[in-house]
C-alpha cells in the first residue's frame, strides 16, 4: 500500500506557522532564538513557541525545532536547559547536525525525538543506519543526491527519511558554507549567513589590482554562484514512489504568501497522486501557483542529473513572481458581506484581485467598496498594515490571501 508522505513546511514566525498548517502542511520546522541556522528568520521566543505548538497540536499536526548550529565551546553550557525546555513545551522533534548536540539532546531530553539535519551531510545508507543505531528517529538527506540514491537508501534503512522538494539551493555542500565567514565575518554555520553566493562577481588579476574583468563576456559581471531554485512538483509521483517519509519545503525567511501558496500546491499534488497514482496528472494550476510567489527560475537540482551551467543564473540575482500579496483576511461577516482585512501592500478601489483561500478554488473580483476603521468609505489603503473592510463577491475564510497580478 502506498504511504502518503508528510508535507513539512518552513515557519519563520508564528503567522507563517499558522498559514503553513492551515494551507495543508502536516508539520512545520522553525527556530528558537538560539542554536538555529537562521538568525534573521524571525524565530520564536518561548511564549510564541508554546502558542505555536498548541496551535499545531489542536490541528493534530507537528512542530520540529532546529538546533542545528555547529556549536563552539561557549555555546554548550546553555544547551541542555534549552533542550529540556523544548521537551517540556511538547515539541515533536529537534533537528541537529552535530553529534555532540545529538548526545546532549538524548541525555537532557530523552523523550524528545531527534532528527538529523541535512547539515550532517547524509549521503549514503551506512551513515543513515549509523544515526538510526545511535537513536535518531529521522534523517534528513543531503540535497546533493540523486533520486536513485535516495531509493537505494530507503531499501537499506528502516529509519524515517526526509528530503527537500522545493526552495533555494545552496552553493556549498548541504549548507556548510564558509563564504559568508570570509567576506563578512558572519558565520553561516552559526546562523548568520549573509548569502554572498547571490552577489555579483568579477575577476581581478594579481598584478593589476583595481581592474575588474567580467567572468563572462558581459559588462554587468556575473552571478557565478547564483543557483536556480529547486522544484520537484512536476516529478511528485517519482518522489513519493521513492518511499521517503517527509517532503520538505525550504524557506523560513520567505513570506506568508510563499508559505501558503507553495504548501497548498504540494498538498493538492500529493493528495491527488496518493488517491489514484494511475490516473494522476500534473495540474497546470499547481505550477501557476508556484510562479506567483517570489522565486528564481526552477531546477530539479541533483535529483535526476548532476547540475550543469543551465542550473545557474548568471545575469542577475533578481527574483520572479507573477502576483503581489496585498492583504490578509482576518474575518468575514456573512450578514454584511464585508471581510476585515489587514493591508500588506497598496490596495485601492477598482483593482482586480484574486482571493486565495486555505480550502477550495481561488476566485477573482474587483475591489468596489472599502471602509476604514471608522466605517468611512475610502478609495485607497496606503498605510502599512492598515485594517480595512472590503465588500466581497462571495464568502471568504479567515487567513485567506488577497493578491493582485504583477504588472
């Protein structure tokens, strides 16, 4: 019998956690204020973490916390108490990449599941089985593997396996980067990556300082480390058939719009395939949804072939998207037909918008009537996160997203 894999989504803050779960994720992964690899990703203090765990568990879903820095001696004294606190909060698992942190977690919080992070460079079945023998509940596989290799690991190991299916690719081995350290002094392996792989580079010859030569014949220079984003949705059937237990979306620093849109597309694709693999087909709407959020051009990474020059972007480091997120629905009044909305981008009457909801099909309408906080008619909502009421053509659910086409 075909096993439906878990859909695991990023949660950079409490709002993104709620959106990811409501739009279809089975679990989320997030960072606390310490010991994670996304120091600038928002992250959760203790109260937010407790609220997030309670929200997820009420939906019968899970929360995993990243404790995946490569710690120095000075990081260790506070670690056991932090791990114990996560266990007390009811966190479902921690992700670690360092064997010392792994052993601390086993000792300080014995009831807490431990997942082995991609930062541990898990590329073969022997390493996966070694982690299992030590007591790991799950191993996250490195991005630098083919789907055939992953299938072989599945055949030779009984521990849970997790793989990335969508998001940014890193110009380093499983995220173990030193470029940020060298260029900025910000340690990527302790949570402070400056993403120098997205910068623009030229060539300088030792004896001609100050003379910059384009690496390619282009006056703009070149973004030689700038990878395309991973997207495996068109191959979701092959991914599911590989037998992995969890499909992971990258992006704790991405937007609420990204969390909702990408999760819903993968949710529908996974459910559709598992319902009837023989009749399954990729829906154009899923791929269109992935184009609406901020992203680089897509690639399949290492999963089918070794990456070539076609998997890099040399001309710029800009992102693509076909829709702008302009508002988030807080509530809807059936009697009046008005939705209470928090503005997230400029909104004005006359705009055609798309209403994207946690369940069901999106629909389009024009903003015909908008009221401010005092129930006064307004033409535009120019203030950041202004609360307005918008007349809707049909009922909408809380946490629905309003967006407009990018012109």
